[in-house]
C-alpha cells in the first residue's frame, strides 16, 4: 500500500512538473494570448467552399496558436461589435471545471445578429450561433465577462452571437465544443477562442475559426469551419438564401447528431429530422408550435 501511495504521489508531482514544462515551452509573455492573426483571418476569408468538399480546414496543421501561459484566471473576453454590428473580432474564454453549464436552463435567443434572416418554408437554415457555447459559460457574467457564481450562462448576448448555419452549429461545431467540455470536466484549464471570419463587408461569415489549448497540453486543436448549409445557397453579403440541389455537404464520421440543445425548451418551434449521411443534401425541418 505504501508503495502504491508513493507511486501515486510521484505521478501527481510528475504531472504538475510536465504541465509547468509544457507552458514554459512557449517563449511568449503571459500577456500575449495569441490566437488567430489578421493575416490568417484574411487567408481564411479568401477560401471558397465547393460542394462535396470537407467543411473542416485544419489551420496551422491543427495546432492552436494560443499561449497556455496566458491562462491566469477564469473569465471570458467579449470583444465589441464592429461598425457593421458583427462579432468579427471573436471571443476568448479562459475556462475551468465550474464553467460547465446546465443546458436545461437555456432559453430562446431573441437577438438578431448581423445578416440574420428568419427561417421560412419549413427549412431550418440559420441558428443564432454562440461563439463561446452556452454549455461552457456557467458563472460567466455576459456584461463583464467575469466569473459570478449566480449566473447560469451566456444566452442572449449580442457580443457572443453570429448568424451560423444549423448544420455547422449543430453537427460540426459541437464536436469541438465537446472536446473543450470534456477537458474542463476532467479538471483541465482551457483557453478557447472562436472567431467568425467575414469577407470584406459581408454580413454573414464565410466560416468560423475554433481553437483551444489546455495548460497541460492534452487538448490542442485549431480548425476553420465553412459556414454552409446542405441544399442551400447563401448570399453572404445580405444573409438571404435560396435552395440549391447542388449544395451537397459531407457529414464527418464523428459529427454529432443534430440533437439541438434547444429542442426541449424552445417555445416557438419543434425541430425535426436528421442530416442524411454520409452526404447531406437538404436542411433539417421545423414546424411552429403555435
């Protein structure tokens, strides 16, 4: 038994040393958060999506450019909207275990982000996409970004919402949000950054960059997701959309079934259907409850 305790103690100390070593390998000052650069944003904005191509692009070989040393305390940096009312600068969250929110407390969003158009004709095209997912913001004051235990999570905050397709929000972005959630559930400290990428003066982003790193290095990803919807062609300048039978989109093997966290407590709509696999060629559907 004594030997087991010694071994456990050694592993714990070794783990702390390894985490400290990982963070120190980054030569940047702790004041430098890192993340998506202006040049990278410009490069991503220039990319065009072509039907049947993957919606996921690996940025920097899939490795985050966030600085693990910049995690000092639990908070979220909400950037101001730009002159067009867009969340173009993205948001960065410094997360820990108590930020895992109870999704049953989530309510409907009413904010209309830049480029927003209501869904019509029974096709579920747009969601009000959260940059920092509601499920990761328990205790975060959406005004100050500071931790406040009485807060249930960031819900209807204009500085944290953007016009995102249902497919990307519900099937793809959830893959990476789950990685972050599992990391903080296991006690890791995580920096998570989400940045919509706009082309010029367009109101709807062409995609969103998601990247995260844990201070112990166990979580590390950097991806760009094309903001597209199967069976739909989007006018990114205005947000209007039309049907397009040629817009066929592969569904990754690890994509999350479109469970939609709001389906059980959305007061206006009932969402139906799933995206066809392995290639999705039409949106999900909805009906009004009243």
